[in-house]
C-alpha cells in the first residue's frame, strides 16, 4: 500500500509520498523508484492503489486548464465536472478502471489527492470518481492514513510545513509495514 500526505501552507500545498509497493496476496513489499506524487499542468497528484493509474495520470492525461473567474465556487464546479470527466476519458482511453455503461454498479477508477496550483486547497478523488474536500488544512490517503493524520494534527505548532509532511510520513512508516522511505515531497 502506501501513504500520501498533503498539507496546505498559505496558498500552496505540499504533497508527500512514500516509496513502498506491496502485494497483499503474497506479503511482498518493494521500494519503487517512480514517485507517487508529481505535477501535471496546474495540478499536483498523489496516488494510492495502482501504479498503472499513477502512470496514466502522469503520462497519458492532459488536464483541462483551470482559470479562476468566479472564486471558490468556480473551482468546486470545475473539479467536480471538467476535471473528473478528463480523468474518466484518460482512464477509458488507456483501458483502466471499470465503466458501467449505465448499470447500477457505477464507474470505478482509483483514489488520489489533488492540489490545484495557487488555490491552496486539497481535494480527494475517490474510486467512484466523487470529489471530496475535508474541513482541515491537511489530508492523507493510503495504508498509513490514520497515522499520518494523527501526526499532522499533533504537529500543528511546528512552523515548517515540509517538516510536518516528513514527520507524518515517518510516523506512518514507523508503525505501518506497508509504508517505507525514501519520501518524495513536492510543492504545488
């Protein structure tokens, strides 16, 4: 599994991710060289689940351009409509995910965190393509999620945002066998 961490600082978001790749069936765990956090256009992405999904997002997806015109609500609508549709299109084109073709099962993709350049906001795309946004200035996904969230909560007085992200990832790696360094941290 993994641990992805996002932290808002001023109008920027720091995204951090570990290097673990595990197989739940056999118990094997490897350290990967390809990062789970990266930038594509105006967006920072931190993914969990499938490395194939991450590769599609990093190399085969052309994100739509967001132009802030109507403030907060405009970004909400953009992320929940044009952004989601562009992800679905890329996944379909690359043969990734399950698309229901009108059945009641619904579409399935994957889980990842999204940071929008200059917006200072963190969104989560869930496996059913819905977009969520928590009422805190940080978020985490993956096997180390609870540990990282606890760390981010308890380090609110730490002034250096990069240090907080690193501490959250280190806490997850210390107590979850599916999370391991080295860590990649980017700023969006």
